[in-house]
C-alpha cells in the first residue's frame, strides 16, 4: 500500500523539479532585451515598423516613369528614392538650375507632385528617410546652411531643423557642409553622418551626430578624416561607420583611404576595423540578413564583404566591364570599368542589387553575395545609378543621373 502511493508521489516531485530547473535555465540563457541601437536586418536605413516585403517576385525589366513629363526643368540627378509605409514613393532630384525637389507618386509613377526645398540651400540630397513617427527627413550637400530638413505632412511642406548659429539650432560642428547618411535607431534617436571640407584630415573631427526626440542634435563621436559617409547598424546593436580622408573622388593618388570604425556599446567607445587598400571611399554599408556586412566603394569600385562586423574584409568579384556608346551619334562602343558602387539594396530573396557609376551607370544583381554578377536591365544612357528601393509587392525603383536623371521602375 505504501509503495503504491510512494512511487507516483516520487514521480510527481521529480517532474516538478525538472520543469522548475528548465524554467531557471531558460531564464538564465534567454536572449537579452534588444539594445537601444537596433534596426531591421538587411536594410540599415529603416526601422522595425517599415514596410515588409510580402512576396519574393521581382523583375529587372525597367520602365521609365512620367517624372520628366510632369516638370518643366531638366533633371540632372535623382539622388534618392523612398518607399513609405503608406505606399507613396518619394524621389529626391536636382534640376539643371541647381534647385532641389522631393517628388511623390501614389500611382506607380504616372503622376508626380514635386515640392521644392525652401531657401535653396541644398545643391543635392544625399539621404531621404521616413522615421517611425511618420516624419520625413532629408539631408544633403549645401551651398549654405541649412542642410537638414523635415516634413510632418507627408512631404507637402519642408522645414529646416538644423541651421547655422545665426538661426538657432546648430550642429555641434558648425562647419558641417554635407549630410551623407541618416539612420533611425529603435530607441527613436537618429544617427546623422556628416562631413566638412574645412576639417583637418589629420585630426579627429566631429562628424557623427544624433538627433533625439526633442530635436536636439548632439555629438556621438569624433573620427580622423573630414567626415563620415555611411552608417550600418545590425540587430545586435553593433554600429559601423565609414569615414573619408579627402573630398577628392577622382584621383586615387590623392583621395586618401576610407576607414571603418565599430562600436558595440551604443557609440560610447569605438574600435578601428580594417579596409583593403584602394577603398578611397565607402559610399554604402549594408548589413545583410545573413549577418554579413557589405560595402560599396570608390574609386576602385570594389564590392567588399566582412563576416566579423567590419574587422576584416574580403574583396568579392569585381563587377563586369560594361560597353558604353560614344561618338557624335553613339556609333562606336568602348569598354569601361565600374569605378564606384553608390548603393546596395537587399532584395526579398536575399539577392543584392547595386547601383554604380561614374563612367557608366548600371545596376547589377548578385544572388551569391558578390561571387557572380549579372547586369540588371537597361537604365538608359545615364552615368550613375544613385538610388534603389523595393516595394512590399516586389516592385523595384531606380534613380539615375549625371547625363540627365530619371526614375525607372520594374514591376514583378
């Protein structure tokens, strides 16, 4: 009788003990709460509530949109494209009269509404972003201050949020002349990459800033060189920035060397990574969903991969040589090397599309991390593919420039 009750009781106690132990172990080893600086993998330019790609169907058969038909001035460059969470597509462009506009379309590029930035202080837009609270930000290279604007009504009007000291708000480094990259963090803070032509490249200069939710701009870090060109943040909160030593972007003998800096503690401390010689500039950084970090460079046009958050790098296969028509009527063809990779976009299946220039601007597609490349359709005679974006339905948008900018799209 006693044994009949003893063994079931012993079994029950044992099961309770084991379940408690599992709970303790699970609690001890569970993933810690997300760091403050985290963005969605695969696109460091958006936050975790950005539009998710619902399908993996896409095409690279480009069709030109009607942007040119909607405006009276000739477009020289379309420098950035944004697909908003509402489905509206925005395009930043510059005209031949050096005026800067942000255009929007809600009908696949059939019709566009263009809004000029006030004060004519920008000569081009480098970054066009949507924040998690719905605000739009643009930053770029200025002829004078201001160089950072926001819109709180979907791009209908724009207001300066960083001006010179005469007008109130100011970057801590008052000599900043360009905003190159903007990344919103899960904390709601916004990292801003800048440069200043007057910075001494042999000294540490204020070039990475943070815009908090109150509108205050504060310095995050000083780096050697004249500024920061690009930012990437992964799901573990690792921040990687690429700096430049010189504004020279044609002559590799005097352009200097790009450098990588890495922070694992929300920007409190930084460690220098490594970049192969010849990467004079790193125009774009992308953390892929695989965890690998990719970089698009100039003047060499190398496509680089790091599997340790930027500490070491490997040059992947160089993009193919392209054929460019020349002569008065384009009657002859010449071969040209790709010298710059300006933009990297991870597509819904993990493939990557890159925008290139300057001798000949083409888009190229890789499905294996840069081992093999294929030319991704014809984007006309423009010298640069500046901008790339993908909609949730798989539609891809491209912005081009140099010989006359335009916007192309490829529906699935």
